[in-house]
C-alpha cells in the first residue's frame, strides 16, 4: 500500500517539511510502501527544482489550479500508484474536496494534516468543511491545534502528533561573512523569520528593538521569502524608513548559517500551530525568546528552557531581550537547550508515530 502526500508547498528549498517526509518515506520503504508526492504547479517557477530530485526515488506529480484537472490527476495517481492512503498538507477545502471526489467509493484512507489552525472563517465554509471531511482522519501538529480540531468538529477522528525537526540539516552549512550582515564587532545580533509581517510579529519585534537601541548596540536580521517588497513597505509604514539596524536577508536551506551569526532568536508570532524555528535555534545554541501564544507555549514550555514574553506586548519583549543579553555567555544553558531539542523533537520518533497512526486508521477503517 502506497501513500499519496498532496502538499500545497512550493518553497524555495526543501526545508524541514520535506526532510521530515523523506525520513518517513525511508521508514515506509522498510515496510514495502512508498510516498508518492504531489505539489502545486507554482513549484515549477522555483529556480532550484529540488522536487525533481525526489523523483529519483519516489513518483512526483505536479497539479494545476483547475478543479476538474485536479480530480482527474488525483484519480490517475490513485490508480497508477496503488494508493491506499491520501495524506494532505497545507491544502484548502477545494483541493481536499477534489481528493474526496477522486477517491470516490474506493476504500482509501483520507488524512488531513493541520500544521496551523484548524478552523475556517464563515458559517458556510464551516458547514462545507464538515461535509468534506466526513470519514477523514486529522493529525494536529501540536496540542493546541488538536484542541482546535476537537472544538471545531468533534465528530472528526483526530490525533495529536507533535512535530519534529530533522537536525542533520543544521549540522553543516556554508558559513556567512558575519560582517556582511552585522557590520560592528560588538553588536548584539538578533534573528527572526517573517514571511507575514503581522502574523509573525515582526512589527512587535522591531518596536521592541527600537526601544532598546538607546541602551544597546543591537541589530535584527529578518529572513524574508518572496514578498520582500511588501515587507519593506510595512517596515517603512511603521518607521518612515528602513532603519539601518534592520537587515533583510533571503531564505536559505542551510538556515543554520543564519543561526551561526546570531546571538538571539526571536519568535514574536501572534499565532502559531507549531514553530520549527524555536527548536532549530535552540539546537543551534541561540538564546531563544518566544511569544506565549498557545501554539508555542503548549510544547516548548515543557521541552525547552527558553525565555517567554507576553504575546503582542513589545515592552514585555524588550524586557525579555534584556534578560537574553545577560545570558549570552551562559554556555551551559545553550548546551542544555541543544540537548533538550535533540531529545524532545526526534524525527525518527515522529515518523514512527505517523506510521503507527496509519496502521490504526487502517485497522479501524
């Protein structure tokens, strides 16, 4: 029995998401199964066609935007590849409806992975979602997401499998000339990710750092994906210009290179399902600060020894940054968090849990 993973994922690089699925694929191979991948057509616009490398060992398909074309392709994959399970990631209701129609009356297990929030806005959309996902199984990537699933649709079969990190991708990287990003030797260097300015709390982080600039020589590096111009506009709207202490950098697969030149990692998100980055940063020995939004608090509070601040409160974040500055020479804490990250976010344990879930879904089908 093979598993079709339909992923509405078209990032510039494989990232932790694909690396995790590849570990799962290797373990499935041992049982005689394989992962079959399907990605959206916009992935073909990426300069690095990393998805083509997956085709060296697994079937890879690209689906378009047309409702009927998706149904046709999904039916084809199901028949050609002897699919027994369809597992969707980041997909919207329309794509999942195409899956439902493509499966038809076949005895195929349908699984929806919720990487962030479960709910959809609007009464009509919520009713439609309940109809689409009848007889589906759901996996929540954190306890808070799983709780949302339970509240939104108590009749949906669901379980919680905490996300994990493929740490091997962080163990090697191409070094960056630190001065090309942070020009001063004695500066305090912060780092954050912000594909969405408000959701990721970049406005909160920049406000907090602007308050501290009078006291500390502090910079912030922000990794921004394809919406760079929009992020620049939002910074200018907030400050009237892009301050010289803000460094905007492109995303990269060897993200450990960014952690390597940083002292403090900030996750100021207003909302998260599960935040890979705070785990990665802890593993890379950054001093980590995170907002106390439920998606971060529910797993990292018990699994890591990091600093927290009140969500959406820039003054609280400023105070946390000052605490972090006092901890920058605490090598014992950094080593502790590296070990805790490796112990509590083990990718093999995650893959085994997913396979166990597949077996349970099959037994109860």
